């Protein structure tokens, strides 16, 4: 595989068109936690993200948080608040956690989309697992030191991205 490539780039999670997901045959949304659902400098998801996930489930699409975060109690609490199943300690970009989540949700890779804020973890994991990916802007400028380095590499490789909904 060459550099990770997202299926779509959307400014924020809540701007992802749920009807378009249904039309595309999506039956499951796997979603990253940190800086995708929950800003890095906060502990709870914004109301817009919670409302979007409710619309996703109302459309008959299953949801599961797939997070690299090793603070399992924190990730599980967020998943409960979001109304999602959860797989933590995901070790993305390895695709294993995505396969576990899809098996748990009873869906195939062709029926799944992964939403995340990082190319070299979320999008790469989705590409390796054969699922479509939607890249969103991180919710916060605050991040782990090594993630900030990866973001600089992403910009060097890809340049500045254009996101739907900007």
C-alpha cells in the first residue's frame, strides 16, 4: 500500500451526510475517539457529535468506537455517553481491532466506514482492513507530542487538505 488515502474528507463529524452513508450501503460506522469524537483537551463529546451519532443509529447504522487510547475506563465511559460499542487498545494502523469490531457488529468491510482524524493511524488502518474512511479535522489543536509530529509529516506529504463542509 502507498500512502494512506481517505475515501472522503469532511470538516467535522456532524457534517457527514448520514443519508449519503445509507445510499453507499454503510451498515456500520467505526469511529475514533480522541480528537474525532472527543476533543483532546476535554473529556466529553460535543452535543453535535452525540446528535450525529443518534442520527446514524436512527438510520439503522451500527456504531462502534475504535480507539488507540490505553485509558480503557475513559474510553468505555465515552463510548457509553456516545451510545456506541467499543474496542480500545486498537493499535491502529494495524487492522486487527477493525476486524474485531466488524465481527462484533456483524458487518463486512464493504458495509463499514471508519471516521478518524489521522491519516497514519485511522485512515491507514481502514485502508489495511479494506473499509472506506472519512478523514475529519481534529477537534482540538492540543495533541500528544508524537501525533503533532505525524500531523507535520501528513502536511509535508499531502499538503493542506480541502474538507467538505468548510
